[in-house]
C-alpha cells in the first residue's frame, strides 16, 4: 500500500514537472516569437520612419525657402511701387494707376487714385498754360522781379508733376536786353535787317521744345542756305528750292507746295520743324557741333555733307556769346 502511494506521488510529481517543462517551452517560444516579430517590425519600420523624417525636414526647408522668396517678392514689389507710384512724372503714375485699377483686388481704391492724378494733371496743365500766357504778355518794360516770379512759378508748376520746364531763357523773354533772348545766344553777327527772320527761326524751334544748340543749328543752316532771305529761290534742272531753308518743290519737304507758300517764312520754318521732330538724334544732341552735324546730315541732307557741316558749325559758333 505504501509502495502504491509512493508510486502515485512520483507519478504526480512527474506530471507536474512535465507540465512545467511544457509551460517553460511555451514561454520560450512566445519570447522568441515576440522578440523576433518586434525586432523585425522595428527593423522594417526604421527606413520608412527615416524617410518620413527626411521628407518632413525637406518640407520644413522648402516652406522656409518659400516664405523667404515671398518676402523678397513683397520687398521688391514695395520698392517698385515706391519707385513708380511716387515718381514725380505724373504720366507714369497715371499709367501705373490705370493698370492696377483693372487688375488689383482693390480696384475702387486704384480708380480713385487714378481720378485724383488725372485731376491734378489737368489742373497743372491749366496753370502752366496760364503762366506761359502771362510770360508772353510781359513787355520789354516789365520789372525784373515780375519776370523772375513768372519764370519761377512756371518752373515749379512743371517740375511738380515731372514735366520739363520750358526753356524760358531761350524763348520769347520780353525783358531780355537784346534780340538774343537767351543767356548764350546772340544775334550780333547777323545784319539788323535780317534779325527779325532769325528770331522767327529761334522762336519756332524753341516753341517746339528744342534747346539752344538745336535752335542755333537751324538758324545757321538757314543763314548758309538763303542768308535769311525768305524770298530766295534757286532753280536748276533738278530743283526748285524756295525760301529760308531752300525747300525743293521737285522733291523733298517742298513737294506739292507753291512758291508763295514756301516764301512764307512761317510755313517754310514750320515744315522744317516738323521734319526735325522726327529726328531723335538731332533732338538728343548735347553739343552745338553735334546738333549742326545731325541737322545737316539728317534733315537738310546736302550733296556735300562733310564740308557743309564744317561751314555751318563755324556759322553757328558765332551765334553764341564768347
């Protein structure tokens, strides 16, 4: 009986030991599986996580670059706006406002700005016209202070909106001491009976916006061509040239005009002024010699331009005070 009890006890212990061994094997298997799976998952997840982190860093960098570019664009826009919208040239500001009144999100504001600019321009144009009329009405006996006042206000009105102030020292200054009507020009080298015609040429070119170099170049040309004789006429087999600038009726600026027309100094001079306006090289000349050269070669176009340029330059130099 005792042996049976001992056998039963041993059998029970062995069963328990086997159960413990199986449990331990299960735990080892689970440990192995969990360790392998977790490690595998972790290892497998590392590259995507690294890629995700890299992508995020690239996004942050690109976003920072975008913000910087936007700021640079904004700064450039503000700079361009200030340079253009606040420029003294009112015509540029009007074009600027007209554009943004069509494309800007604040069309109403830009339209108001455009209206204000247009009104200012019209007011200043009227003011300039009134001052120029006042300038022309000043007689030879006008006080120097009044002449200076009108000239000063005319320059202010013009510069306020970016217009070039008229050269009042070279055109129609009634208080000038002699016929030169300018601080540099003088008609002393011209016979008194020809000075009225000379002044017509100076005034016409000055009124068209040309400076003293261009005025002198035109006058020197007329002196060389006709000696300032409005009735001068040269007829040959190839030409019928008439008037101050000897305009050819057969070809050139005098085509289709009668002799009477071309002997009218205002018509003759006016035709030449219109041609001179089409020559930017002449308008842009910054010296007397350049102006004479451009007028001779591009407007008058004689058969022997080189020698004529030299001759007319010599005449033109006599029109300036030394």
